[in-house]
C-alpha cells in the first residue's frame, strides 16, 4: 500500500474510528465484537444489502457454526502451521458458550458438526446483538475504495463519506458465490499493500464430468451412495450424489479441495470393506446370483446395474475366475471416474488460496508489511474442510485480530 499523504487541506473532514472492519461476515463481525469489547470505537462496512449473508445460507439454513473436533489438520494452506495459534486461543467450546448464552438451541448432526435447531438467522442476530452491546456501528450498502495509508492509520473514501481509522481489518472473504456479495476486494487491498497471493480456486465444490464419463452417469442423476473419495493423499468417506453435470455430495465436496484438473481421483464404492473377500464370500454363498444383484445389496440398484453395464461384466457369481474376481474387486475399490473440472465459484462453498500467510502474523493476524492492517477469515490462504471448520476459523481469526487491533 503506497503511503499517500491525505489531502487534508482540501478534502472534507473524515470521521474518526479506532478500528474499521471491511466485511460484515463471520470473521469481520467477530473481529469487531472483540475490538469493541476492549473499548475501541469500531465501524464495520459492507457493500451488501445485509450482514452475514453466507451465515444465513449456511448449513441448509441451520448454520453449521462449528465443529467440536476442530484441529489445524482440517485446514488447507501453504503453511499448515499458520492456523494453529488463533485456533488454539478460540475453541469451538468458546463459540458454543456464546451460543448457549444467547439461548440458541443446537444439535450435533454427525462428526462433531453443530447446527442450530432453528435458523441461521439466530447466529447473525447473536453477532449483531454482541456488536451492539459494545457500541460497534455496522453500515451496509456501503461502497469502499482502496484504502490509503496515512499518518496514524488509514483513510477510506466510501459512499457514506470519508472515514479514518488507526487499525484496518480486512474481512471481505473469498470469491465463492458472487451473487451473495463476494468480491476480490480483499485481494486487491493485499496486493496494493505489497502482499503476495496464493492462487485462488474454488473449494468444497461439485465436480463436473464430460464426454463418455458424463454420458454414462447422466441418467443416474439423483442417485446417492457411500464412497471413500481419495486424491493426493486425502481420503473422505461419506455420501456421493450423482448430478446432471457430474458428482457432488459431502465426500466429493471434501475431496474437491484436494483435486485439480488432471489429478487422479480414487472412488472406493465399497468403503470400509475388503472387496475381494466380500465377493469371494458372495460367490461361495450365492453362486447362481448375478453380480449386479449382489452389488445391489450394498449400493442403489440402479447404480449397481449401470456399473455392470459399463464397467463390469455381469454374470452369475460362480462364473468368475479368481483373477476376474480380483479385477472386479480392484475396480470397485478404485472406480476410474475422470473429473473434467468443478462447478466453480458459482456454487463453491469456499475459496482456496488467498492472502499469503507468510506475510501475516499468525498470532495477531497483522500484516508484516503494513502495521495496523489485519487480514481475517477466508480472505487468507486458510481453508477448512466441510463441517463447521470454516466458521470456526472465521471466529478464531476474527477474535485474534480483534483482541489487538
Ligand atoms: P464472508 O464471505 O462470510 O464475509 C465477507 C463479507 O465481506 C461479506 O459480507 C461481503 O458482502 C463483504 N464484502 C465483500 N467484498 C466487499 C467489498 N468490496 N466492499 C465491502 N464489503 C465487501 N462454513 C461453515 O463452517 N459451516 C457451514 O455450514 C457453511 N456453509 C456454507 C454454505 C454456503 C452455501 C457457502 C457459500 C459457504 C458455507 N460455509 C460454511 C463457508 C463459510 O460461509 C465461509 O467460510 C465464511 O462465511 C467466511 O467468513 P468471512 O467472514 O471470512 O467471509
């Protein structure tokens, strides 16, 4: 960020704030609350028509607000150690306590994922109530121009006038779901202030298929089954859903963050089983039953049938020789489906990459290049798995910055 002297003599006077937070999402509101609790005068600016839009649409309207099993291992970043400090100082239990203090009922769905019994709106209201209680001002519908570093802080020209602050917290999120207000503004601020960006791409996103791969599955759209999806050393066991354009479901969304075009995707269609031993047992017990009917016991019948039309020969079990049974087991445990791409930012839950963490303090989230400038939440190169981890990062990083900004 270039240090430009403020044209104080000619421009109208600016409003003074201790802290300005750009972005009224999960991370920005938490940073504002933490700073407000320290007695700082805090202004939050957002260009969208309302705050916390992603919170509102999250978790199918019930907001998966944290995960009790959160650890740094569930985050992707060029620096896997970066998230440790903030995550260790604001735990899932800290947010659960906050939710409880606001009387919001919640439940655990699976794998430590906590959801509101009621609505995501309750989480947005919690944040607004906490912000209000410590005097934080939130302004929506506000366009902001690139901030300027000036003596004693930052000067921002906005559609609501000029504002000045000592500390500037960038919480503008990533690029996913542009219709919800996502922009690359945080990245612009970062590059203008001399920060590097880790290339961004869509994460937690459905994968698309093309050509014969798509044609072979298209008519199974809507069919779901358990799989273990693997790519580049990561494995996720969960549901897979066949869609019109490809594959989705939690297992696929998770693995999409580890996949890039050209990478091998491994889909185990009999997760948690020794496929060969199971097929051998079926052969012994039901020699006259055809393979597709045997498979239909462990996966949807239509899927089993399609597998046996396209990828596997279908015969009574007794007709398979030992090598053929081995080949069948190998295919079932590493189904050769080739993804052609992803559905992109239009439907992605998160953005991988972002502001390079090498130039940001992991303890305070302050820029190592520009004192007083902070980056929190998804704008940074820290991206969580599906399951409440991204909000936990937003709370934890927001709290870390807001405690010092
Ligand atoms: P977020 O994107 O929340 O906020 C950024 C804010 O900055 C927005 O309010 C935006 O309007 C504002 N902004 C952007 N550009 C601006 C500009 N130029 N000027 C002013 N303001 C600007 N995670 C999870 O843990 N559990 C879940 O259940 C879900 N579910 C889910 C569903 C869907 C459909 C999506 C898309 C995402 C999720 N996520 C999730 C991910 C989660 O929503 C996400 O990681 C966090 O919201 C990131 O929080 P941030 O505050 O960093 O950015």
